[in-house]
């Protein structure tokens, strides 16, 4: 149970730490102290729902089609490995820094609608949270709830830290060098996860 929880937690943080529109938006809201609580709650709940779709939907699929499990494990291992290599490449090339200045201003409704768009209308999020999380979760079929809880907790922890700690994080994460270190750490975690998937598939 604990291993499943920690694996879910680590995978969630590795996926969510990448620079993106959603993180930049949450950071800007935190810097402006504007609608921070509803925004971070929305992002965390969205991630929990999406990862739940991956963890439990993937389990239901493999129950109906047992042959899908090993195929998806190998696919997941390949995907995570490539993801890790890309993180190493970005670390080598240099970080971009996190610039929150592009997010729109407006009412709470406008902020939530924008947050919805960059979360639920982004095809990449389904690849990460549904396919990738689901394939890794298949290693812990007996502890899928613990894996989902760990991955969800990672998301909650990150968004609350980013939103409410924005004033402390912004000067550091605005520096490209900080993102180089972060990308390297993400790459290392992804390679370890890929290796674990290969071992479980053999």
C-alpha cells in the first residue's frame, strides 16, 4: 500500500512540475492573490478526476481484455522513458523560466473558464493523466486506491504550494537555471519509473 502511494505521489509530481500554461496561470493568480483558493481547488480536483479515470478505467479495461495489460505496460515504459530523455534534453538545452505574465485578468468566472480550458481541453493532459498514470498504476492492481490517493495528493500538494507560496517560489522559478535542475530531476524519476515498468513486464 505504501509503495503504491509513494509511486503515485512521485509520478504525479514528476508530471505536474513541467513548465506549462496551467502552472503559469496558477502562479500568476498566487502572485496577485486573486481567486487562489478556488483556482488551486479546481486544478487539484481536475487532476484527481483525470488520474482516477486512468487508474480505475485502465484496471477495468485490463479485466475485460487481459492481453491489454502487458501491451500497455511496454507502451507506458517506452513513453515514460522518452519523457525522461526529453527532460534530460531540456535540462541540457537550458530552462525557459516560468513567466506568469500571459494569463488573463478578470472575474472569478473568467478565471475558472480559462483554467477549465487549459486543463480539460489540452490533449496532452489525457496522455499524461489517463494513459500514462493508468499504465503505471497497473503495476499496483491490488493497491490501485492507494496509488490514486498518492497521485492525487501529489497534485493537491503541488497546486497549493504553487498558489499560496507563489511569492516565495516566483523569484527562484523565474530563473532558467532552476528549471534546468528541475528538468534533470524529472528525467531521473521518469527513467527509474520506466525501469520499474520494464521489470514488472518481464
